[in-house]
C-alpha cells in the first residue's frame, strides 16, 4: 500500500515545493519592483548595471544576430528556391528576426552571460556576509542589489534586441547579396515590405519581459544561495537553466497573446 | 589612535542597560540553538560573550542585529523592543549601530576608500556632503585604525586579514555609532595583530564612550577588552560577571572552558555541535 502511494507523495511534494518556490519568487519580485518607488535612488548602481547588462553584452548579442540572419537567409533560400519563391527570403529574414529570433536569442545569450554573473555576484556576497553587512549599514539589500538590476534588465534588453534586429537583417542581406546573388535594391524592398512596426514593438516588449526574468532569477537564486562556493555555483546554474526555460515559455505566451489574436 | 566623537549620543536612561535581552529563543527545525537567553549589556562598557564553537554566539548577534528573526523573547535597545519593528524603524536604529564581522565582510567589488565611504553615506543621518569632504573623512577614519592613505585605492583582496578587519572597523565607525558589535574580531590573526584590534576596540569604548558587545573565544582578548563577561552554553547564558573574575568564576563549566581543560562537565568526546540539541 505504501509503495503504491509513493508516487503520489513525491508528486504532492513536488507540486507543493513548486508552489512555494513560485510564491517566494513572486514576493521577491514585488519587493524588488517596490524599490523603484522608494528613496534613495541608487542612480550610479543602475548605470553600472546598464553598462554591464546592456553595453558589455553587445558583442555576443551582435555576433549571434548576424549569424542567425545569415543562416535564415541561406536556409530559406535553399527551401524557397524549389518553389521559385526566392524573393520571399528578405521578408522571412526580417520577420523571423524581429518577431522571434532577435528577442529569444538575445535573451538566451544574456541569460548565459548576465544571469549567471548576477547569481554568482549576489551569491558570493551572501556567503561572505556582505549582504548582512549592507543590512547593518542601514541599507536595504533588496533596494540596493535587486532593484537596480531589475531596472537595468528591463531597459537594456530592448536596446540590445533593437540592435540585434538591425544586425540580424544585415546578416541576411550580406549573405543574400554577397553569396546568393540577390539585387541589393530588391532585397531591401522585400525587407521593407515585410517590416511591420507591430512586430518590432512586440519583439521589444518580449525583450523587456526576458530582461526582467533573467535579472529576477539571477538575483533570487544568488540572494538565497547557501553553502559556500558550491552553493554559489548551484545558484548560477539554476539561474541559466530556469531563465532559459522561462524565456521560451514566455515567448510562447506572448506570441499567443499578440500574434494569434 | 582613536579620538572622541563630537556627535550627540542617545544615552540610555540612568540605571537601565543599553541592551536588554529576555527569554530569547531560536530553533531551526528540532534543533534548539538559543534556549532562553537573558542578558544585560550596560551602557558605555565593553561586554564580552564567550562560548564554544557552534553554541550560537554569532546567531545571538544576528538576532540582535535583526538579521535573523528569533522565535520568542525580547531585545530592547534603550528600552525599545526591536523585534518586529518596521523596516524604517530598524534602519533608524541601525544607523546608531556599528558591526565588525568575523571575516570583515568588506564589499569586494569596491576599493577600501569606497567601502569606508559607503559607511559614511549610508549612515549620514540625512547630511549631504561633497565627495572631497567625505574622502577626507574616510582617510581620517582609516588613520584612526592605523592605516595610511596608501591603502585607500586598494581592493580588499589585496589586504591581509588584519588590515581587512581594520578597514571593517573604519567602515563600522563611519556612522559614529554608539553601540558596537564585534563578531570574533581576532579570529585568524597573529598575536600582535590581535592586540592591535583589541586596542582599537578598547579605544572605541574608553575614548568614544560607546557600548560594545564582543563575541569571542579568545581568552586573551577577553581580559584585554572586557569590562563584563558572559558565557553562552547549552543555549543559555550560564554565567555573567566582571571580566576580571572570569578565570576564577567558580562555575565548573566556565572554568573548564576558560582554562581549556579536557576533563569537566563539557563533553569533549562525541561532542554535538550544540549541547542544546540534546533536548
């Protein structure tokens, strides 16, 4: 009888654990966002987070976008040429990049680069008593450490995605014109015809959501890390895994909300 | 080395202890660590708490600082119970408190100067001063703890353990606190550096008129810095009295601990992390 009930016990524990985690994460997010409306404003910390998350992530996001655009151009050409629909390549590249690949790939790249770094940074502060020291210095650690990163994540990701959109389309253009023999004017015309401001704006909205999720998970895992260097490593790994999954899940939800209505 | 502060201080009402703890309990699951702590810390004196590793000394300090919420009991600073106080009220109280952590807990992403400046700005009590004035003040604080201006641009990782503790002390003193807490301030330091740190702690009390509470298991430190002493064992304060009587307390547990004897009421074989766990 006990053996039969074991799967239900594990399932129940898993569900309760998941709900507990989700509740704790939501409260943490509320505290972090609540910091935006309380003084003091740590402008210099926000600025340095913007540089770290936005400016320093630019090379990796740019390279990813250029190669993604180039690959889409190649792949769509090889498929569409069978149906004599090569002219659609420019439109496919711009739609794929602005609607999906720009935000998602930039999100995944930033999750790997910044999510892990935030978790490690805050985690090492936790295990070396630096967060407790902030408390004893009459400084709210959530307001000082979490709020600036959330703000920077929400602001920096759309900026990165906008650049990724431009470079992704440029990557497709280079391959289409340089390798596949497209006329530059025709390619630009096809791109322009398929470029819709709604797609770009929804892509930027997705980016802001992904930026929030990445920084939230990095801060949450780091803030709650335990057990020295090993715990910090676990926090970094958990951040990358969870934020990658959530980026894809929220991408589906936002696509469903904005593109299928 | 230390100079007296000119800032106005909130003195405890006469005869009332600066810090008063009653019935403090804290458990983690079925492990009881603090099992009814009663302690008075007199104003303007240095009180030292001794006890074996894992007996909850640091936990007691974290409860006092509001870093961990106790299960039961009261902690009063100047007659005001701080347990359950609002975040803003606690921040106001914390501005009068300075804390030196066991590992100094310096912000490793900042230079020594920025660490001390952080203490100055965080506890500026609403006063706004320009950067140059604050840097001058930070250098003065570093000088007070025996560090020259050459350490200001260094990162904490470039300093020795003793220097890190001195920077931690400078940061703790930045807000001109009138209550100071020290968590094992001499652990891991050589005897000379321990004497330097002890001297700085004594100066805080004698010259600044601060109230100090130090957690340690270094008996030499106790005799150097303590006016009063207490021993934490089994989750309770089992003895408290003048520090100069600690080595001859007459309490068998205290005597065994202070003289480092293997035989006595404190079990030395198959020791649990905390005697209170046996309950």
